[in-house]
C-alpha cells in the first residue's frame, strides 16, 4: 500500500497538524481491520514528523471509558505506553 496519508499531506502542505478522533486510537490500539492499516499509516507519519498529531481530552476519555468500566488494566496500560511512545502533549 502506498502512503495515501503522505500523498495527501504533500498535496496539502498547509496542513501541519491533525486532531485524532478516538476511533483512530481504537483502530490502532485494538487492531480493528481494515482500518488499522490506515491508522498505522497516520501514526507512522507522526513518528516521521511529516505531521503533528493532537489528542483531545475527549478522545482520550472516550477511549478509556470502556476499559475503566470493565476494569481492563491492560487496555489502560496500552494507552499509557502508546502516549509515552508517541509523546503526545
């Protein structure tokens, strides 16, 4: 698969940041097919510094609601590890 995200960014160079919805987090962290492939591409472009990724408190809260209610510590830890790796601020 080509880099559709990178192609879009090159064509729209005025876009320097993206605000990520909770669904992108879910697709990436839970490997939801086929959307996980596109979300992986988004995060790779963030790592490669082609674009800056932003997370809102609402997106984090939406992602965390179910794991916290179900007391799934592994999902909570997954988000902690994810945010440390990508250094979201």
